[in-house]
């Protein structure tokens, strides 16, 4: 398993089984059908896919640096998985070296899943700004955030968070609020809009937790700036898009019918073959002839 300072913990997002597999150490051979250098650009070939294609910083077992080196030239952008607050705050220049800025990749931050919403929005904002400062040399273009649990306090906390960002390095318009198990965003769309936030719409979460009602609001698509694409698996596992059932495929098609061209599509699959097979699936189904 990666050292405890890695941004990603496999169990944090329902990625079961890595801890008891060869992924437990860095000696695992990092090969796949795509180890010959095949990239998103090769996969889509002559087809047009008018979106920024992003990968998580856990596609191969290893550190964020190893993943960025592997993904260099293969995708447009990497999402830095700062899933655990304490481990991510412990990051040093060794973990996020300056030369990552020279890879040609753009970056966004996926902020921790264990943020202390129960304490205050001010505490959450302080942590987010600290993490943003650690990656400042990478010029993160966005900040993906899991919101507080749905309920009467959720909208208040989001509004307070927007106030806390004033005068900081984080602009509210670059904060993308994600639909999660505990909050479909259905009751928070208006406050998200009022705060200047955007939405990160997660396909797997929407299907797994029955959140399709959110799409009844046509105005939600004005806010969606990023898609998280994965198939819902057992225990929250993020599966390859190949494993989508018919309702999942229909939902995916709906996403691409509505999603703004030029937006960011993050294939949030935390396994090498599943990640690239998902790209191939997108190329076959949603690549457009030039």
C-alpha cells in the first residue's frame, strides 16, 4: 500500500481489495494493455471529444508523483486526490515536486472526504486553503468538494464557506460541489448558484443512490462544470464504464446530451485497465466524427 502520506487511501472511496492484493507495495509490475504509451489522444484517434479529459492521481499503485509521471502525455489533467485531511496536510515538496508543473498537465484538487463540517465552515475553508497552498505551484484550476450532509444546516454551511473564501486564493467559481451519498444536492442547487459555486456531477453516485431527480431541474446544467464518470460497484467501488447497466448507459448519454462542450470529464476509476477501458468506451460511444 502507498505510504501514509499519499493523497489517496484506497478504502476512502470504496476501492476494496487493493490492500490485500499486489497493490500493497510498489513492486507490482505497472503494466496493462496500454503500457505501450497509448494515450487518450490515441484512443480517440480521428474522433472529436471536445472536453478536458482528467484522471485521478491513483491509476497505478504508487505515489502522486509516480501517477503524474505515468499520466503525462496520456491525459489533459490530473485530479490530486487529497482524500484524507491529516495525510494531505503532511505533504512536502518531495510529494509535490516543482517539476510536475513542467509535465504539460493541468491539475485540480479533490479535497478531503473527512473535512470537519461539524465544526465550522471556517475550519473547512482553512484546510482547503492550506491544501491549495501546497499545490500552488501547479496552479490548480478547480477544487472538487464533498458538501456537508443534506439537511437544514447544509445550505447555511455552504453560504458561510463562500464568505470564508473572500480574499483567499480560492475563488468560489472554481469550487465544484459534488453529489455524494449523503447529499444529492437537490435541496442545495439554489444556494450553490447564489454562492457562485459550480457542480461536479458524479454518474456512479447518482445511479447508486437514486439521485436522478436532481436532473428534473433543467437549470442544474448551467452549473455543471465537471463530470465524474464511473460505474457503481459493490460497497461504493468505482467500476469501469464498461460495466454500466442499461439505466446507467442511458444516464451517461443524458449527461453528454446536456454537458457543456469544453467542460472537464474525469474518469474516476482507480485502476489502470478499468481506467483506459472506460476511455475506450467513451471513444466508442461519444467520440464524434471530425
